C-alpha cells in the first residue's frame, strides 16, 4: 500500500477512536527524504490519496494535489521538527479527549508510573516513571514549532509532547511504531483521568503528591 | 452522490456517534432554493434516499416520498429558520448526550475558552470565549422555532443553539462545514462535562465562576 | 428480510451497543401467532437464521434448529408474557450497563422528567414523568416471569420493566417500535447515571428528592 | 475457519473493544496437544494467519512463521500455564481499562456479588460472590507465570486472574467459552468502577466494607 493510501486508512481508524474529529489532528509518513502529509482543514475520515502533499525535509512542497484549494496541514512544521530532531519515520497528532484532559491535571510534566502499558513506550520499563512534557498552546498551530523543539531537546528520551488544552504529538521510527506508541500514550492519558476520578495517584513512586495541579512543581523543561 | 444519499450516509455515521438514536435528531442539506430533508420518526441509521422530502425555503413540500405514512421531520421549521437567517447550506440536530448534559451545567449561555477545538468554529480563535445560547425546551419541536429565531438574532456570530434538556442545532455554509462544526461543538460539550467532574472551570478567562448553575448570570439573549 | 435474519442483524447491532455481551440479553419478533426467538447461551453477534426457534404464544416449540444442543432463550417466558399482556410485536432484553446502573439509583421505580428523549416513549410528552418499574432479580431468568407480569399489570402504560442489578425488558408494537423505544430508554438510563454524578436531580418535577436511594418511597407497584 | 484465521478475527474484535491496543494483550487457541498463538509486539488488529506460531504443550515451537523477526507472544508461558492447569481450550489476555482500574480498587481479591452477569461465569449463580485473585505485576510478562500458577492453584474455581495495574487473563474450555467469559468479566470490572464512582458497594453480601482499598483484608491467595 502506498503511504498516501495508508495515511487515509489510518486517519479513518483514528477518527473512529475520536482522535481526529472536526478536521483536527493529523499524521505524516516519511519516505526517505520525503514526507507525505495530509492537507489542512479537511474531514480526516474522508481523505483520498490524491489529496496528499509531498514535502522535502525543509518543508518545501515537492508534490501537491490538483485541487488548488488544498494547503498542507497546519501541523507540517511541527511534524518536520520531530522528524529532523528524532529521525522519526512517522508523526501523529491527536486531539484525543484523554490527551487534552490529561494536560489539565498536571503543570509542566505528565507523570505516570507502574502501569503495564508504559512498557509500550520505547526505552521504558514497568518500574520507570513515564514523563511527557507539556507545552503551552498558542493561537496558531505553526507557532508551536519553537516550543515543541525546545521540549524535544529538553527531554531527549521522550516519544511525545503534550500541548496544553489541545492534544498530543507522538512519533516513532515508522508508522507502526508511531501508531502503537500513540495507542499506549492514549491509554495512559485516559488512565490518569480515571485514576484522578478515583482518587488514586498516577505516580506510584511518590505517593499522593499529584493530588492537584496547584501542588505540582513548575520547572518546565527540567531534565529527568 | 446525491444529497438524498448523502443524508442517509451521514445519518448512519451520526447514529454511530450516538447523536441520532431513538429516531431523534436529524439533518437537512440545501440545494439552492430547495431543502432536502429526512422524514419524521424513522430510524435514522436505516433511511433510504427514496424516503427524503424536498421543501421550498418557505416550507412548502415540493417533492415527497411515495410512502403516504411519511411526514417531513418535526425539525423542518427549525432547519428552515437557520437556513433563512444564516444562509446555511446544511443544518444538523443532535440529541448527543454531551450536548444535553452541557445544558444542565449553565443557565442561559454555554461558555468555554482556551480549548484548541474552539478554533474549529467559524470566526473563533483559541483565546476567544465561545458562547452558545441555550433556549428552553418546549413540548413540541415545531414550537421551538420562535425561540430559536430569537437566539440566532441575539447571537449574530453563533453557529449553534443549544436546547435545554434536549440537544443542539448546528449549521454551516455546506454539509462539510455543518458536520465538522458539529463535531467540534460536541467535543467541547463533552469537555465541559468532563472538566466539571474534575473541578476545572470551563471558562479560563474568568476563573472559577462557573462552579454551579446557581451562580450564572441569567441575562438570556444578552449580546456578547 | 425474514424475521430470523432480522433478529441476527439486530443482535449484531445490539452487541456493538454493549447490550448483549457475554451471551446475555436477547430479542424476539412476533409473526401473527408465532414468535421467532433466539437460542439460549450463544454469542449474540454471531447467530445465524438457522439457529432460531419458533414458539406458539403458549410457549410450545413449533420449529427448532437442527442442532440438538440448542435450547430456546431463557427469556422465552418473559418475552411471551409481554407479548400476551401487551400484544407486543417484538420484545428486547438488554444487559446494558446503563440500565443495570440505573436500577442501583432508585428503589422501586426509575423516574425521570423533562428530557427530550422521553417523547420517544409511547404516550409520553416532554412534561410527563416517565416511570419504569424495577423488579427484583431472581436466580433464574425464567423465575422472573411472575414478577414481570405483576409489574406490567401494575403499570398499564409502561413500555419497559427494569430488573434490579440485571437489565431491562422493552417491547413495542413491532420490531422498529421496540428497538427505538429501547434506544430512548437506554439514553434516559445513561442520562440518569450522568446526572447523578453531576448532582442534578433526574425528576425535575419534584426538586432534589432523588438524592439517594434511601430517600425513595418504597411503594412497589403503586399506580402512577 | 482455521484457528489461525479465527485468532486474527477475534483480535480485530478485541481491538475494537479496547482490549488489545498498543500491541498489548493477546489470545491463543488449543488444538489437541498443539497451541496456536500470536506473535509478540505486533498490531493485534492487523495480524494475518501466516504470522501465527504453533507450540507444543511444553512451549516447544512446532511451527513458526516465515518472517524471522517474529517471536511468540510474551504471554506464551502464562497461556500454557492456564492450559495445563485447567485443561483450557483457549486463553485471552486483555489490557482492558476496566480490568486495569478494577485492580486499583481491591487489595488481593476482586469481589462482586448480585449482578446478573456473574451467571456468565462457569459455576456461578446470581447469589454467589465472584472472587478474582489479583497478582502483583512484574517487570517482564514471562516472569508472571509463577505467580499466575500459584493463584490458579489457590483459587481452584476461578476462570480468571487479574494482574495489578496491568490487565486480566481469562480462559475457557474452548474459544467461545473463553471469549464470552471475558466479556462477562469485563462487564463486571466496569460495573465495579462505576459503582465505586456512585458510592455503591460491589459486594452486596457484606455491606459497605469495600469503601476503600485500605480497608481490604490482605490475605492473598486465601481460599474462599
């Protein structure tokens, strides 16, 4: 299957998961030095391969769809940032309710530990604390690229960056890796919300200190 | 695809989203000066194109299905109100649980701010306060048309009107716009309910003043 | 489509709604003086028309599947009770989580008012109080028939009976009516649970008196 | 249908239920003295029959897929433990959110009583207390086999074992039995979480003593 067709198929699956409704969210797949990327502002569950753009690693448009009204995804610069800094083969951006709500429960870092699904994140074991940096949202998605880059550089092992009141960016070495990691993160974000409802700390390594956002340390971008 | 077929396809999708169960909810699509509209009281996920009505802008039935038992949707006068006042190309009415519950949390206006999905609503940016007027429900759907008209006139920028303990009407310049806006609103209604559960204010611009329905200002139809 | 095929198709749909998992729940469709009914203890989303039974109104098996291991649904006597007492054309039994949880919130009657979906129940308007009797569960499903009959007789207008810690029986004049009423009831059961979480009374006609099961009047089978 | 094809079909269904996302979870089906088992670390909703392994009862690989990168599921030793000790025909392992959350609400035993779905578990009636042992999670799935065996031996009637902060293992005499029991358990785990939110004890036989994890008796592996 071509990367263009695969993007359309995955986007339909992500729509059913509630990750890309309202034209929000998106994904890209890298082919060597080319990046296949969806257009901006279209229904993600109804895209066709003919609507895809091909970008160079610096963002130059190499191929574009015939429809002159289409523009590359607003996420393009963020996708390319993750690809360049992490050599990612695919990047996924979701507006999942679980991701969005998770950003409301923590100050600068989402932290969870001792949940089996943590093992689905590259380099992480069951007893490791999973930390996902949270960056502040901006008025335009393209303006996020700078703070995304800062977060990726400050957290060299992270596979994802949360955006406050917005959603999450997740990458991987190829589309399978990016997708399965996104599923694990989404499970963990949902688990954190459910655990908060039940009064159970998300970070088993430090007791009850995540009881509220006001008790969180503020040191954004602090290294683990 | 004809508008009749499209209505059937979209209604199946809306059923899966929980928006039109129990024969509730509906949608219409405008073709110039004609409005294609579904029948009343049928299973929305099992409609066929032959069951559609065609109405003139004043509600006159131009074409009707062969089955004499079918009547145009009870929502017809409400749909036509939104079309006439806003030049809408499509109108969607859902009984989404999220929309219904959202009307229980606010007095006369649903208010939310600083959630990325707000950007999916026409004319709105991330830092804008999204306001959706809430009108009181009536015994018959057709009786709602007058208060819907008043709300649309009082809130000239709104793309939607909530109906207390009932659901929501959303419109757009065409079916894609109406549908994607409905998805964004539904996400925001759900977010508001989830944020209430977590004790987080929905209106980030004014702190904790949305703690309960009793603390809301009552000025229905006040201009923003 | 034959009633046997329709039962299989509807059961798949009900499975996706979470109504008939774990072989629980079921449905029957009446054809004149014959009742087509599914077998007991099978996966409801994988039934085939050849597995259906045909019963007479008194429960006599008129036709049975070739597979000798199959037995008629445990619900058969309850289905036939609703058919005989209400002249129902179809009966649906679900183990929906929403129905089960709703029985934990009320003593002998589920009560809700002023929710639009109430209008989907036969004979009910928006301002009517919808009452669904709740009967106590028994060790075997077939033993429920007597108390189901008592509840149907005590509540001559009800279209459904809840079974404590178990689920709900809903009927209608035909399969469409039974199914759409089940959807409306299920929405209302879910709404009641969500409203309880939000601290909102389900019965708008009497204020906050449904704050807890201990404050409910106990008069089981009292007439409305 | 071959067992290999059936495993793929069931895995797609389990993915839609949220049981096997992020490559987590899995299942196996026994054919006499051979066990068909899925590979480790693959997307469970996209498996093909050619990717399956065939193991002997002692874990020896009898047949393997052509792709040299594939390894048998990490769950293999746990699956074989359940098969040997209980003569199971199929074993299912899920990371269902409901199962994971249920392990956070109880100390060493999940206990629920008087819920109709309990009757879907082998040997259980409506008035029986359903007890599922909870074992502690370990860093590697294969290390769990020893404590799984201890739990199965200590609870000779159980059809499932929960793993803390992880998920559940369920077996049955064949794939239908294993699957339908997993559906019943999942419903009961979800019910327990919802009941906790509503302040309703899960164990109707002993009143409010399940109000919090700190009040639970600690006697892990105690006989019922």
